[in-house]
C-alpha cells in the first residue's frame, strides 16, 4: 500500500491524497460504505461501482467470522472473490461489535470471550486470532484488535482500556509480521488510537500508535455519544501527533457536517452506517439539506431527488415516487434511498477534494456545513 499527499488546503488542515492498494486507487478524502456481512444493505455491487462510484467498502470481521464463516471464505479465495467486488476493501477487527455485546462478552488480558448474537455459541477473539481471521477474509486494509470504551467512562477505565489496546496492538503487529497474505495481494495493518475523551490519554495513545510505523492509522472510540465539539477536539489533538505522511481514518463518523469538519482537521478516511440506515427510514441527505421523505410536503413533488450530485438514481426518480415507495414499504424504496444517500456522501467528499486542490476548501466548508445540516 502507498499513500501520497497531493494537496493541502492553505487555510485549514484538510488534505487531498492518493491511497494505492493492489485492488485499485482511492482518492482521499474518502467515505467508505459499510458492507458489514459482505453486502452494503439494499445496494447491489453494480450500483456501488457504476452509480455511487465507491472506491472502497467495509466488511466486518465479527460478522463474517460468524457467518458465512472462514472455511467458505477461504474456499472462495477471500472476500473479494466471494462477494464479487474487485475494488479495495477494509475489515474492522470486530472490537466495536464485541464492545456492543455488553453482558454477552468478557474481556481478559488474553482477549475477549463472547456469545454469538446468532445462536448463543461461545467464541474467543485474541489479537493473534483476529489477525489470522483478517488474513483469511482477505481485505486490503485490516484493523488491529482493540477495546472500544463507551461514553461516558471514568478516567481509570479509559486508561486501563487504552493500555490493554496497546498491549493487544503489539501482539497484532507481531502476528501480522509472522504471517503472510493468503491470496497473492498485500494487506496493510492500521492501529487504532483510543483514550476516550481525555486529552492526555489520547495524546499518549496517538504517540504509541505513531511509533508502530504501520502503513496507516485510525482513531477509534469517538462518535459513541460524546458531544460533537468533544469529538472535534480529540480529532484535532490526535491529527497533530499522527504522521502527516500516512492516511488517517476516523472510524464510525458520521453526519455530512461531521465529515466536513473532520476533513478540515486532517482526516482522510471515514465510514458510517448512517447513509444506508437512515435511508431505509426515509431520511435523505441532499446538496440542499436533509429531507424526511415521509413528510406530506413531498407527496406531490415530482422534481428529482437531487440532480446536483450526479448518479442516475438521484437525477431520475422523483421525491413523490420515492415517498410513495417508502410509505408503501416497497423494497425498491429502501434501495433507491440507500443508493441516493451513498451517492451524496461520495459526491460530498469528491467536492471536498476538489476544493482542497483549488485552495478554497475552508471557505466552501463553512458555507456547506450550514447547507447540509439544515432540514428542508
């Protein structure tokens, strides 16, 4: 994997770059649609490529390990072959999913013992085991196994959790160094900065992660309920410590406003379930603002969903038709809304990249944040 910075905005810390993997190039800043179990919900791989033009998508280690399972994925030749996706792919380590299991998991020094949400069967994730699982799944970018702290949490809990994450990271790095990719293409390990919302812990964690000299770095444990301003403060602090020459990935973020603000702080990569999850409930993100398509006001509106952002779906189908489908609970409604929202998110980061290259990002961002966060 290679990363090259191509432009820096003169009035903010926003950067444009090119991330190159064996499955293709990823222009940054980039948004990555979430395909948890080998599928971006309600969206065909054809639409991901041709309409949305997603450059990279996510899979999740926890879910793919449980179902369809590692033996089938290995038999298929890895996740790309299994799901028919020939562009880059990233797998989360499953740390966040294990965190969200609550009472159904036990964290120890060795790893995490948990019960499957599918059938209640007992499993153990260790740093070494998760690296082996991610080798078998076969994503281009694999995340280190970490513990994600909730918000709020006590300082002592956050400190102990961060130190455990660092010890696990050492084991992850050792295991990756001791093993090889299975399918003939390279895999890059990204460590994850933790430390909750405590400045000293975040700084300490960022320094530890930077010292691992991996090909990219991630920031975890944010967007878990803390105020947005706190998220921005932690992000800015960490970006000031992580190396400029490597991609920075802010995990699980977020709203269009969050993405624009965090690009201005120096973040290169984002993912979030929001565009697809909210789409299925009738919330649309557009270049003019946020639409609740269920509202009566859209019932007779035959104008296109959003012709400004490109993409056949957003420019072709009317708001009235999409509202009809959502109200009638037609599956096509969820599909059209999901494709539209993802098209918007990819349009937004492309616009951001263009403005960074032009040197006008900061001014554009300040006006765009107001537009994309207003409700129509």
